[in-house]
C-alpha cells in the first residue's frame, strides 16, 4: 500500500526530529489493584459487585485493543477479554471468571485468558480464578445464600440502545450487561456503583500520576508537531497525521482518541461533535484567517492524555482574535492559581470568571470590554469545563480537588465566527497545581512564535 505523500513526509520529519522512544513499562504494582478492590468492597458490602471486561476484539481501525476502563482499574489485566470480576461483599472475597480462547478471523487466540486455578489467583491477589462456565452456578448459589443485591457500573451518559422503544437493545455495553443480568437472575436487585468508582478514579496514586506525567510529555510533543503542521492550504487530515506520528515517535502506543483538528466553522463545539458521525471527520482545507481547535491525546500503559490549544492558520492572530484569546488565557491562569487540595470545581471556575469580570469593569478598550462581557454571559459565555484524566482521557470529575487528582481544565468560548479552546493536564497537590503538559505556549504572541520557529 502506498501512503499519501503528506503522511510519509510528516512521518519522516517527526522521525528525524524526535527519534523513536521505547514504550513505557507498566508501573502500578499488583498490591495497588488489591487495595482498590478492598476499598470498593466497602461500598458493596451487602452484595456482589460485577465488573465486565471488554468482550469484543478491537475494531480494524483502532491502533490497539482497549480494555474496559474500570475492569482494568481493579485488575490491571489490560489484555484479558470477556472476563468477569466478582467482588463478593458478604464473603469479603474476590473472584475472576475467565473465558476460553476468543476467536479472531475464526482462529483461536491462545494465551490471553488467565489460567483458572490457585497459581493465577495468587499472582493477581484474588481469592479464586475460575472458568467462566462456573459463573452462573456461583451466582445462583450466592442468591440462595440470600445475597440478591448486585452492583454494576453504569455509563456517565445515556447509551443508545440501537432499537426503537419497546425492542430489545442491540448496542450499549453497559446496558447489554445489565439486560443480561436481569434476564439471567430475575431475583437480583441491581444498583449502580458508578459514583463510588468515579470518586476512586478521580484521585490518582503516585504510580498513576507518574504514568500520566510521562503521557503528558508525549502529548505535548505530539501537539507541538501538530501545531507546526498548520498552514493555509493544508487539510485537517494532514495535521491529524502529524499528531498521530508525533504520538508514536514520542513513545506512545497511539492516540488516546482520534485527534480533533477542527478549523474555521468546524471548531465550534456544536459543529465539531458532528465529526463523530462523519466519514471524513469533517475534513476541510484550512484557510488564511481561520482558527484551528486542536484537541489531542496520546496513550500508553493503558492510560490516556488530553491536551489542546487554538492556533491561527496563518501563524498570526488578528487583533480581535488576539484580544479574545488573551482574555481567555487570563481567566484560565486565574483558575490555575485557584487550584489546590480542598478547593471545589466551582471555586476554580469562579476564579476564572472573576479575572474576566475585573477586566470588563476596568478596561478602557471597548472591543476588549465587549468580548469580556460576552465571556461572562450566563448562557453563551465561556464554558469552564473540568474533567478527570486517567485510564480514559475524559473521566468523571469529583466535586472537590484533592492531592493526587489529575484533571484537564478545558474552557470553550465562541465569539463571532471564531471558536476558542485550550486544555492542559494538571496534577493537584497540597500546595497548588502542577501543569504536567508544561512547555506549551499560552499567549497569542507565544503561539505565533512557536509557529514561526
């Protein structure tokens, strides 16, 4: 197969400038996974917690197989398909039910599943590792013992069922798992344990934050590669190629999500979301005078990054674009300064709004005042978004910041025909915040200088 010239040229340039870095080695010890399971058991002490591994093989277009996040968080088994983790609250036991070899192109894929028995159980700190043919009988026995409460993970957002109302669902992995349990064990009372899992995953261990710090470096490198690929006449796809190559040559396994490099009208959020249902990913040629929303992440060690900036296609912001961007940066940095253990998510957003409010009240520049006032509008102003970053590049946030949290601060704002956005990966400490994606430009002048270099 012959690759497009722009892609091979981008690969060559990044290979020469960055070289090839070896992938990371997983750093989370088995004991930590056992501690997580023990902590989760305190939230389901009266029932069975049932967490499912990913059942299907990877899609052909995926760079690698991706485990279900919470199953990985509580087991460390990144390549174990279809298994079921059972945390038995009343018995204070943990069991893993593993399937036979899965098929790929009709061929059995051997040596993926853990071998049932005491040796595997001891290796992973579990009470037992069993063949999954034993799962139904095990659950029925526990129901006969009076354990009828089941806890499962449910999605952050409502999943589509893929069928009209009244029909059995054909898609939605959380929904299908719950549907199967309801049909197989009608006596069970099924509840969500998602809030407890989300709160645990919100705060990272030292091992996790070390992994994420390295991923932030990779993602920063890939973003710089993407920014330097932006110029009038190029397509969004060409910039995507630079980002993907940047992740790989920085040592990542690939992107944590397909890069969003949305130019001009595509950069507005209401339009950008259409890319998830568009074969061409809203690809278009970038034009002089437009801005590009660059939202990207690299993946390694089963964790993912999420970083971004808005950059001018021409390499220079217009005067009005510069006013809007630098105002957003002022608010953003005020939010960063407010981040510390014990602060609330709302404290951070309010610090950002207060900085913009002060400018709107004191500036003598009419254009700057108009933009600031628009940023403060309760319905159409800046959306000061915060989410967690971890095994998934976008995880549910907690309400309070605490030492060990790794988050992304992601303000978004539209002004006239332009859309503005930026994002860093940030580690919360007792004393404040550490930007893990350090070294990226903030001001319009810094961005233009990077693009000119």
